[in-house]
C-alpha cells in the first residue's frame, strides 16, 4: 500500500471503529445497568434499547450513501458525527429507559458507515482493498475488545450515562480528524471504475452475489447483539464473575481470537482461499451457538464458546466488507455500500429486539437456538458465495 492508502485506511477505519464503539461500549453492562431503571427487568425493552440504534441506521444508510455520492464523503461524515454526538448526549442525560431508547435512536441516525466504506474504496487500489477493509474489520474488532475490557471498569467509575457522554465527546473529536487528517481523494476516478465493465449486467446493487453478502453481515450482527442480551447476566449469575471483573474474561478470550483469526485472514487472501475460510467461519458460528445453547451455565463452556464466537466474528468483520467492496458496482459504491450497511444495521436492530423478546417470552437458551437456526440458513447461503476476480489496475 502507498503511504496515502495506509493513511486513508487507518484514519477512516478509526472513524468507523468509533461509530461502532457507540454500540459496543454499553453491550457488556447495559442489561445489568437497566435493572435499576423502571421497566429494566423487561428483556424486550432492554433489547429494543440495544437494537434501536441499528433501526435508525438501517433507515438512513442508503440516503447517506447516495448523499455521499452526490455531495462528497467528508461533508456527509461530519454531519453524521454531529448527529451521533447529539444522540450520545441525549442518552447520557436520560435517567429512564424510554429516554435512552430515544437517544440511541438519534445516535443511529448519524448513519455514515456507507460513506466511510465508499471513501476507503475510493482511496485504495483493488489489489489492496482487502487489506484496507481488513483494517476496518480489525478496528471494529479492537473497538469490541476495548469496550469489553473498558466497559466494566468505566461502569464502576462513571456509569452508563458517563459512557454515553464520553462517546459523544469522542465523536466531536472525530469531526476534526475527518476534516484535517483524513486525506482528500477523488471519487471514482480510476480507469477500472469508469470503464465499460462498470456498466452492464453486473451493475446491480441487488445482484445475488451481493444479496448473499448482505445476508451474511445481517446474521453476524444479529448474533452479536442477541447474545449480549444474555451473556453479561450469565457471567454474573452462572459463572459468578462480578461485572467489574468481566474484563478478565474478555481480554484473554478476545486477544486469543485475534491471534487465531489474523493468520486465517492472511491465508484466505494471499493464497486465494477466501471461500473455504468463509464457509469454515460460518460453520464455526453455528457450532458456537449450539455450544452456548447446550451449556452456558458453567464457566468453562461459557468462556470457550465466547472464544470461538470471537474467532468467527473477527474473520467475518474482515472478509465480508472486503468481498462487498470488490463485488459492488464501482461507479455506485456509496449506494451499494449503503445497502450493505443497511443490512448490517438491520442485524443490530433485529438482534436486540428479537433477542430480547425471545429471552423474555422463552428463555436464554432460546436466544442461542434462534441464532443457531439463523446460522444454519447462513451456512447454506454461504456455500454459494464465490469471491469475485480481482480487477486489473
């Protein structure tokens, strides 16, 4: 990668990671925090508070993606960060579950993921795009890691309201990063993006190949949020681990999963084994959800299942966006990635809302079984995924 490609990829990945931190930071502690709020024992409402962020993102990803194609990536990103900051401050200032739900909805309305993804694609050559998207995936993974470790400690020091306020302040800092640090790059100027093959029968944002990838990211995010309606409480009550000590579980589990996932990502890309690695990661997700459902009440099986989940999650956070960026019609990256990020956001919403409803109406095991059933469908879909050939440059 050239110095500009590295700089663009790293700075944009950091902005992407910050957006996801707004979701991840409360995941490990929110179900515990809400028990002291009116209605906080209602799993359905708790799940809605976790997932509503994804619903408003889903509603606005495509409009923001189109806007980024028309008005430029940076203005759209800065507007989205302002909205995200406002929502963070609203949620931080609320002391009711309803108020937090409203604040989370406003947070999600700053739907800039498509604009960021499109600008990364604009900033990198095709042969380096997987590395750039892997940076995004790993940054999301690192945001997840930071949240898992920091959230229990921050919860003890500043509480969930303080965590929302902190996220809002970081969003304001990110605006300065977008304006002055992220390099300016032209949109869709490379030959392969404006050549004849940029139009034709494959120039569809709803092609079967893209729809399979959209479904994939939906399942990943559904599973991620749904399981965290249940897992933090299970660590407290079943594993006997106090909230402030959860980082002692998350740190080794997540770091170990990184060490295992990174070679898989490199091997998949450098040796051309994207499809078998992808299918293996889906199968691992299915087995993990079945493992959770079979026995999540004892510490060892619970922690082992967490480790395997993070391995699959880290692989997918690198592989899926890379495949989407290479499959999407190049001249309409903003719109195509807007559809992709809509599917991602719908997964976040559905995972929280459906996971919370199942936990309330059925049981914690039911949440994991539902994720396993969805993963089984995903395995069938993944079998037909074929990585696109690399474009010339």
